[in-house]
C-alpha cells in the first residue's frame, strides 16, 4: 500500500497546473462562459499538441496510453483551475471507441481526437431527465443499409461544436437495457439541429433534435441492441473522472477560503481567528480528506481492471455532495465578495451543481450503491 | 497510488479474521457494543480471555521493536483493529496497548520499559487513564491534583474523573501537579501507579444508558514511587503530548460501522412493511446508500492514516479527521437505525429487541468516541491551528 501521488504523478500534475495557470486564467473562463462556442479552439489545439486529448488513447492510435489513475490526477488539476469546453466529455467518450469500436472506427477517429482535431460528445439524456435505461426513447429504425434516427436529446455537452457524437438510441420496442444501440455519427449530419441551453455553469449543454437522420449501419458502435453495457462503462469512468474534476475544484475553493480567512481583517483580527469560521474550515478539510481516497480507490481499481462499479458510484454520490457543501461554505466565508460573479468562488459553486448531474445524480448513484451493498 | 495489501498482509489479515471470528462465537450474550467489557464481570472476563488469545500470538506487541518483544508490523496492528471492530471484540487494552506502550517506547526509562512492556504484551496488566479532573477536561493543563515529592516517593492527592475501566484496571497512568510554583506546562509529572495502592478509591459514574464504563478516582495521600515517573519530573506535559500523538487509526470504529451497515442491510431485506421488504422502500435505500458512501470514504481515509503510520509519519490531521467523521457517522447511524426500526428503535437488548438492540445502543454510545480522547471540537481546533495554520486561540 502506498497512498501517495508518485513522483511522476506530481510532475504530471504540476505541468497541467502550470499550463492552465498560464493559458486559462479566470478572465478567459469568464469570457468563454458567454462565448458562442464555449471553448477556445487555439487552446484545444495546444492541448492536442501536449497529448492531453490522447492520454487514454493507445500509442498505436497516436495516443499517450496513460493509466486511468494518471488521467484522474491530471483531471484533478483541470478541475482545480477550471477549463471551459467539452474536454472531459471528449476524453470520457473516447473510451467507448477504444473499448468497443471497430478497427476502422478507431483508425478513423482516435488519432484525430488525440491530435486535437475532433470533439466527441455523447447524446444520452432526454427530456424525461432519467439516467437509467428507461430514459432512452429516441428511436433508430433499420431501413435498408441505414438506421433512421428520430427524437430529441438533452444536455449534450458542446454538441454545437462537436465533430462527432455518440447517440444512445432504441432499436427495439421496450424500455429495458436490451434494445439500446450506440451510433457513432457525424455531429453535423443532415437532420440534426442543436441549440445551446442556458445552464447554471454556462457550460454549453445543448438540445439536439434528430429529424430523419440517416446513419449507415457501419456506424453502429459495438453491437446492435447491446449498447447499454458500453454506456454503463462510460457512466462508470465518467463518474470517476467527473469526480476528479470536482475534487480539484473543491480543493481550489478550500485553499482560497483558508488564504482569505488569514488575510481579511475585521474586528482588528483576521477572520480566520474566529472559531465559528475555523470549525467550518476544519469540516471542509475533513470532507476533502474523505473525498480524496474514496476517489483514488475507485480510480486505482479502474486502472487495475478490478471491479469497481460500486466504488465509482460511491465516489460520484459522495463527491457531488462534498463539492456543493465546500463551495457553499466558500461563498459564505467570503462574505459579500463571495457572492459576486467577479469573484472566483461562485465560478466553482455553480460548477458544483453542474457536475452533480453529469454522469448521474447523487440519487441515481445512491440507488446503484444500494443494489451493490445487497439491498434486495 | 497503490491500495493493495501485500500477499503477506493478505495472509495475515485472513489469519486475524479467522481468530476473531472464532472468538466472536464465545462472546457473552450481555456483550452488546464496544464498551461492554467494562460493564460487568462477564464482559471483563471476556476481554481478558480475548487479550490472552491475542497475547499468545504476539498480537499485543505489534510493531514494537524486537528487543522489547515486538512482533509484526504497524500494518498488522491496523488489521487487528479492523477485525476487532468488525466482530466487536475487546482484547486489546486501549490504555496499555494503544496509548501507554508506544509512549513508554518513546519516552520511558529503560527500567520502566523492561518492567511494563512484557506485562502489556502478555495481557497480564490492564491500564486506565487518570487524566481528566472535574475542573480540567479539555483544558487538561489546568488540573489541580498534586504530587508532592518526598525522597523517592510522591504523595498524591486529588480527584480524577471519567476514568474508563478504572474499576477493573490493575494500573493507572496519571498526570499531577508536582510543582506549585512552576510555569504552566512545566509543572506536571506523569506517573504510573498500582490501582490497589492504599488511598485509591474508585467510584462508578453511570453512563447515560445505565452501564458502568467510567469512574471517579479519589487519591488520598497515595504513595507513588518516583521510579514510575515517565519522562522527566515536572515535564509530564511533554509526555502527555507524546501520548496524544499516538493517534490510533480508529480502524476498529470504522469497521464497527462496516458491520453495522451489513447487519442493517440484512434487516431491511428480511423485514416486511405493507407486504414489501423494507429494502424496497426508495427512501430507505437512499439513506442506507448515503451511509455506505460515507463509511467507504472514511474507511479509505483511515487506510491513509495507517499508510502514514506504517511509514513512521504521524498523519495527525488525517487521524483527527477520521476520529471526528467516524464518531459523528456513528451518531447519525444511531439516529437513522432507531428511526427505521419504528417503535422498536427504543428497545434495549432483550428478547423483544431487533438487531440485538444495537441501534438503541449506538444511539447512546456514540458520545463515547465523540467526547473522549479530545472532544470533536478540540479535534477541529487542532485541524484549524496545526493543519490549516489559522490563528490559535489565546
Ligand atoms: C446581496 C447583498 C446585498 C447587500 N446590500 C447592502 C446594502 O444595500 N448596503 C450596505 O451598506 N451593505 C450591503 N451589503 C453588505 C453586507 O452588509 C456585508 O456583506 C456583510 O455585512 C458582511 O460583510 P463583508 O462582506 O465585509 O464580510 P466580512 O465581514 O469580511 O465577513 C467574512 C466572513 O467572516 C465572518 N465573520 C466576520 N466577523 C465575524 C465574527 N466576529 N465572528 C464570526 N464570523 C465573522 C462573516 O460571517 C463572513 O462569513 C450587501 C451584501 C450582499 C451580499
Ligand atoms: C465515555 C468517556 C470516557 C472517558 N474516559 C476517560 C479516561 O479514561 N480518562 C480520562 O482521564 N478522561 C476520560 N474522559 C474524559 C474526557 O477526556 C473529557 O470528557 C474531555 O476531554 C472533555 O472534557 P470535559 O468533559 O471536562 O468537557 P469540557 O472541556 O468542559 O468541554 C465542554 C464543551 O466545551 C467544548 N470546549 C472546551 N474547550 C473548547 C475549546 N477550546 N474550543 C472549542 N470548544 C471547547 C468541548 O468540546 C465540549 O463540547 C472520558 C470521557 C467520556 C465521555
């Protein structure tokens, strides 16, 4: 057992930190919230050059082939800084191609993703807002050599700028896990209409309407009707990586808050001298510690190929709440300035709410936990 | 990171669990929760029996240097705490094994180490802690009981309180004001004494659930030998701090929660309400799952503490976090479990009780870990001052 970041991981983290501090200051974060694209294409290019988009892509496909745990640590830094745009979703969605794609799909897309030339998003949720299989109703009907897609997807990350999209569709009547198929399609295909939804983190989640979108049968990802286990894999890995991002964010707010408490003077002393605030900061620290090793246990198991769906759901359910708790305390301990959009803490507070629904809400993951701790 | 135990540790864990599983079968019926060894003769006899079983395997000297009879590693100690927690077993004297032994190893004279370490390792001698006083709790240094030196003896007078297990303990370790004119923190001496010494009177204080866990200890002209001083005369505060530094991993408390969760899940599966198992109630599922997430979170952090201790790092801030989080989780569980049992949540261990009365037990016993060993508020101070570098209260 060794529950420390390795030296190499510390280097990895530091280089991510240095890069983002320079390339993505908070002024840029704010600017991108109200930008039509919602991400910075030049920055995306640089990330591609650094290999950030190919961390989890095998070297044979021009990727870096890093371990999942390394990836989680890298994303922790991303979350600490905040990086607007569909970065984490592209990285997570890439796993579907790596693990379930045909050789042709891999050769076609993985090098492009890795080099920063392809944004890949996932069209999963619908207007029913459900995370389980019953929420999937978008129809894909087999016609000749094509499947024809009709329906609407919601909360699709960066669909308006994506090059490719994984669409989760029903290919069989029913509402269960069987009969769900994934399609790997061109995000600009005829019949697709996207619109950005105004969300709390201004993070450019989209409504995507599919009207008679014809998809060649070769663009099925994995097997027809058997797409749910692939989506489950994405939810599992996405839960861990999204939690890593949140864990980075909650650390940033914790550090800012403690630093502010040491320098802000009221009643002739730093407010950090007031026990009412000290104990809240201690609680933040306790929450941070409990989050950290839960997260890295799940990430480590993922790296080792050990079963970890329970730990992944525990991590997501726990860190969802931890992030909201810590950022809310962060706002309150900053007093008036903490409530202003000019201040950095609310940037994280809003993202905590956004992160909480990505890859499954707290209640969704608690239900998965209940199933896996033996609740009949 | 690497969360894996070595093959050797896995084998050790298996061995320890096996021994504990066997011991659990011998647990008396009256033994309901983690403080039950102090409550009655049967409980104390079971404690001594388990201690002997551990002692003969060398498990009360885990991680000590070989020259003092040490066996195994710090990690083995953690594994034993884990298994004891899971099976709710006594047998490892918190005062002797967990607190005093490492203190003696760090600060004791050669003579005192040679006299007491073997007796702790063999479970021959059980200790109690004589620290708190009616007017000196969190602010321990404000104590007033006195130790006046007369040649090779100290004459000790005063009153100690909340002394867990003092009614069964063979020896005690205490701190007393030995220099009436000395500066705060340089006026105390740390001394061991035999609880059978003349002038020592132990009087029980009932815990809220009626059990006999702790006591008041009156000291009237008790002769304590100067050879039983730990550390230097008048420098007992430094020893107190050394001892307080030997935070335990609290793995026993964490695994008590793991077991409580398992038992509760079984209960929900087997109990029907309106013709449906309780486990199918979405609210119940959500609550128990939330609890399970928190347990796993603190379990992983407790392992981080163990990992640090195994590396001879203290990990004090993380240990304080585990203590606060796990004890407050126990409090929350006591509340959730008694709520979900409905009217049965109030039933004590008896033929009517569900879950052997453990929910009702935890509802009350949770304050033991919350208040003792430095209250949770004091732990939060420690984190704020020493961990986060916030200004210290004057
Ligand atoms: C939405 C909004 C509207 C407002 N409208 C007005 C207005 O119309 N007119 C106006 O004059 N002002 C207004 N204010 C200012 C408001 O009164 C102050 O923000 C408030 O008094 C706190 O002061 P501060 O922001 O300087 O925070 P600080 O006083 O610096 O407090 C920072 C943190 O320290 C804590 N703290 C400070 N002292 C202590 C202590 N002794 N013990 C424990 N904790 C302590 C605070 O609770 C807070 O958590 C407004 C503020 C907001 C957010
Ligand atoms: C079950 C149990 C077993 C115990 N076993 C032993 C034993 O074996 N030997 C022994 O010597 N003692 C033992 N104790 C005593 C224990 O160490 C004390 O109860 C504890 O240190 C608190 O002291 P107190 O009870 O005097 O409370 P006080 O110190 O009076 O505290 C009262 C309240 O004030 C808070 N408080 C005090 N100071 C501060 C501060 N600076 N900042 C914020 N809050 C503060 C406390 O957290 C608490 O909430 C035991 C206690 C219990 C409950």
